C-alpha cells in the first residue's frame, strides 16, 4: 500500500464521542480506518506513537485576514504560504483567505496571490493549511455597521456587472463565500445572483429587519457572519438579525470566540440556542496575530494590539489576534465537549462549504487532516492530506 502511516495510542475525537487510546491508519492521504489498540495493526511504516495525545479533525478557519505579519490584502503568494505554515502549526488544516473591501485592483492583487497558493498546493510542493478559495467580507455591506471595514469601498448592487467585477478563482472545487447585508440596495437580487453562481452567502455587517432576513433566506442565505458582532443588537420590539438568527434553526452562524468580541456568557447563550450543530468557530484574525502586543500598520491605518485586544483609530475592535486553537480552548473552558468543539471547529465549517464529504471529521474515507493536542491543548502534530505539516512530539 502506498503512503501508509499508522498513528498509535491516540484518543480520537469523533463527531459524537472521544475514543479510548486507539489506532488510526492513513493510506494514500486518507483515513483508512480507526481501530482498537488491541487489534493487530496491519504492517505499515512508519508508525507514530502519540502517547495518549488527543487527535482532533484539522481545524477549518473560514474567516481569517492574516497572521504572522501577513495580511491577505497585501500578501504575495510566498507570504500566504508563510501564513499557511503558521496556521498548520496552530492546528488549522484548511482556510478561506478573507478580503476586506477595497478597489477592484486591490481585490485583483489579493485574489491573484491566493490563486498562486492554490496552484502550488495542488501540486503538493507545499504542506501548509490548504487555501480553499476566497471569502469576500463585503463590499456589499451596511454603512452603519462597518466595524473596521473601510466605508469608502462599500458598494451597492445595481447590475450583474457589479458581481462580474469581483475577481474569482479559476479552478474546479473552489469556494467563493461572500458576507453581505441583504438590506442594501439590490441586496436580495445580489443573493439570487450569487446563489446562481454557487457562491455561499453569509449575512453580516447588517441592520436588516426580520422581513428582509426572511427574503434573504428565500434567496439562498443560510449562514451569519461573526454573529452578534457588526449587526443590530437584540431589541425586544425589533428582533433584527440577532433575534432572527437565534430563533431560526435552519440558519447557522459563526462566532469569534476570543472572549473580547463576545462575552463568555454570550457565547454560552448563543450555544444554548444554536447548539454545537449550528455554530462554527472563526478566528477573524488580522496580520498582527502571533506577534504580540504593539502597533501595526494594517488596512492603511494604525491598529493597536493591547492585552490581546485590537483597536483602530476610531476605537473600533479591528478583528482578533487569536487562532482557531485559542477559540477551541475557549469553548472547552466553557464546558463544550471535545466532540462538540470538533463539530464547531471542523465539521460545521466543512458543511457550510459543502466539503463535509471529504473533510471536517475523522472518518474512514475522508482526508487525513488531523491535529494532535496534548493535555495543555498545545499542538504536537498536524497532518494535512496524510503528510506531516508540523511535528513537536513529546520524546
Ligand atoms: Zn473579518
């Protein structure tokens, strides 16, 4: 058998439970099977003893602007590969580079660099977190809920060419996701158009009423971006996006679980309503992630990072400086089980992107995208498509 690797002695996080120490066989980049340690292992080499580490499905970050000094709006292909490698050291095996509103030329440069990464990764020369496509956060969003996005680049949807002007990635099996506000001029027609093109639509940076949100749902929107952040807060006489999202079981959402964007008690409240089946974790990380406190030039302005909190010149929070690993740790500390965290950090994002047939959980036949954590929830091993992307195993 080509490219077989046996992982022994790992607690394996499945979708509904975590196993006793067991074995996992990887063949041809995929999980061949999970089996009890008492069973005889098939002959394979090499064997990696995980010594009781906990093996999660690789995390999938669908909303990330940068890390390790790399910003998706400025990055070259080599920069993005550096970022992909940083992500793999932090347990991320797939990601969606996320763009903030910019000029068409700015978008073109960013998408060109992402295309370069996808080409390099498709020929397997680089083992880093896989860039799955592109996430446009805007430009069709609400002026009144800009957060840290720059209003001067916001657009409305008047005609098809407004979508055509956004650069896309050429390959098959590529993901295009857009966060938009359905209440902007032409918003519902825009969702219809994107749905026709098989883009994934997420509602965010919005002040939409329930009536408009219902129309957005009819048009194909099924997800909400950084739920509760950059949307009208809940009001008892105006449920808005928060009330609508909490009460609509057919809608999923994602959360920035850094304890700054959302108070831990609010994280619990959302989880109680949506359950771990309908929540994805995102980082919404910016280029300063992994670099510590300080002042950074990002998106044409100075962003200050202080005690893990970001702030732009207007005093707005400007993204996070966490990784998916931090978000996973946060949810574990709030009482989510390992399986629930695996759902939120891997399976649900994979489902949203319609990639759950190939990744998002540890199951026979799926890609071997795996991360092993120790008792302190530090990453000790990351495997992407059966290849070791990062290794720091205890001796
Ligand atoms: Zn963002």
